[in-house]
């Protein structure tokens, strides 16, 4: 198992690690990592691994192996120097990119507050994000919703994580009622992300620690994706 350092501290930009395995295709598995792997609509991190002699192995993408969320594979760019199990490296992520993704990701939690409809999908980009909602009609007060969104972001609400067990979840039916997304069960425990008094939902991604870091937001296009499905885009203002 790889230790997911970004879970407890999403602000780590670099960290020492040891190579556990290297696949023939150049996939590198570390004992611990700060690289988030593509999941839940958030793209995986890019960056590099620096070896003891100072050479750098560029990481073009980070993924979970098919069907295994407990492992993370760092995909090196073609022609990168080879690593071997046991090698010590310093992992460094493209922080500017990740920080934009963290800001947009956290902003999408807020978007789900101003659009209180079931979320059916989503995706996070550096400049733009989107959520798909089961929302039969487009609200006619979009200007007001955008203002509420910005009010929440600039309100400097603390973003914190908490873990609860499946049993605790089952024993607290009221908790599920406060959440828009039903948490996945069967893994023993669930990670919840709380945004002050405004939002609580299960999520495994990386977030800013204060909504004030998000900055100004702008609602984008709202597209019809099905009889009752609408795609709402969100941009940095
Ligand atoms: Zn999240």
C-alpha cells in the first residue's frame, strides 16, 4: 500500500519517498506520495521525481491501476532515466497546476450548495470546472446564485476532513440527509469534507483549507444534457 500524503496535507509540494516497483511501461510505484491520482473528476498530478544524483524523471500523469484505489502509479515521460526498486527520490508536484485544481475543486462543492440538486457527474480543470445535475429547469435567478457563490467563497469558511466508519454512518441517518451525495460504503470508513456550516459531503480529493483562497467565481454555460440533466460550468472570475 502506498501512503497517500496528500490526504492529510494537500499543501505538500515535495516529499522524500522510496521506489517500490517499476513496470516495464515506466509506471512507478512509491512507498508514499504527494501525487494525487486521477479520480472523482479531478485530474492526476504532474511533476517530477528527483534522484539522489540530481537527475529528474518527469511525471506526465498519475493514475490508479484499473480497479485498485489503494495504489498509485506515476507515469514517467518517454525516455526518462530508469529507476529501480529501493531507489530514494524526492517527489515534486507541479504546484501551480495543483493549487488551481484544489481551488476549483473546492469551488465545485460550493456550486453544489447553490444548486441543491442530485449531482450525476463532474470534472475539474485548471481554469474551469463543471457539475452535472438532475435539474429539470434552469433556475431564473442565476445572478443571485452567482452572488451567493462568491459570498460563500469570500466568507473564509474552514474546509476540514473527518473520517467516519460505515457503522457510524448507518447509525446517523440524519448525517446522510445533510449530504447531497450518498457516500460509498463497503470499505469500512468514509472520508467526509466539511465546509464550515455550509456543506458536508464524502470526497477523496484535494481541497484548499479556507474558501477565501478560491477567489472570485463566475457561472459559465448551462447546457442541456438529457431530459432532466443540466451541465453547469464554473470559471474563475
Ligand atoms: Zn471534494
